[in-house]
C-alpha cells in the first residue's frame, strides 16, 4: 500500500478582511499541529478582540485530514464555522486553523448573508497565505564502530540523506532523515552500500556486523 507522506498547509500566519452592512469580519489563519495549539490561537484572538461579537473558527489536522472541527460561536447553526472549513478544504489544506472575528455593525445579515460573509473573509485570509507542500520524514539512528565510519558516511552522502545529529564519542552514532515513503528501500540501499553488497542481496533481515539501524520518532 502506498504511504502518503505529503500534505499541503500554510507557511505562516495570514489575515484577511470582509465588510457587509456595517459588520466587519477579520480572518486569521495559522499553521498548527494540534488542537491545543489551535485553542491557544483562539484564546489569543479573544484577548486581542474583546469587543468582537463572535470568534468563529474551523480547523483540520493530519496528513489524511480526518481530524477537524468547526464552531459558529453563537451565530446561527451552520452559517460560520462550516463556510470557514469549506475554504480550508477547497484548497486541500491541513494542519491549519482559521478564525474569523466579527464586529457587529447593527444590521442583521440573515443566514445567506452570514454564510457569504464568513466564506469570503476566510477566502480572503487564505488568499494572502503562502501555501506549501510538506514532506513527512522518518528519523533513523545509525550506530556503528569506527571501522565502519567511512562506509556509513559515504553511503549517507551518496544517497542524499540529511544528517540531523552526529555523536562521535565512544560509540559513534548519527541521525538521518529519510522520506517516509522511501524508508524501507532507503535502509536496504544503505545496507548494500555499507556492506559492499548488491541491492538484490539485502533484505529486512540482513544484519551488518558493527552497524545498527534504529528508527525513532521525528523531532
């Protein structure tokens, strides 16, 4: 089964604005990695806009985008959070939260007016965002004896893996980043190069004397 290891998100915070019949809608989008981060951004905006009538929001998380939430914050059901989420989804984004702050202008906009206002303010906010594709990587720790230092470092360099950490103490060890979808093949390629073997000769069970591979959580 193919491993999904890329996702689209925003590179940094962005803002946008929309006005209708005296009401002002200010949108704020943030790249976030958890619900806790998203709630912190919401709390921050509540403090910055204490006189705003509503602080409506939506977010989506995960490479598969399965974790999401939308909230109308007192607006009629389905008129705020859902249109905001719709704009996030229209661009295929994840790991993002978008909050729209409304200052009431004295005139009721009706359900259709609210849906348009929150949709347009969210769209304006994302129009100002830089969208980027990010790649998920696995972190592999390679432990080796000094006799294997040159073969290990040469193999890592040849395959183009980034070295995240190096420790050349009593027991040398380096951490490298391997694209998630290429993890299994990457280790086989490393084993072949370090052991001076053909790729067809190595497997998951192939052990190299003096060299150990250990995957761990990404930093």
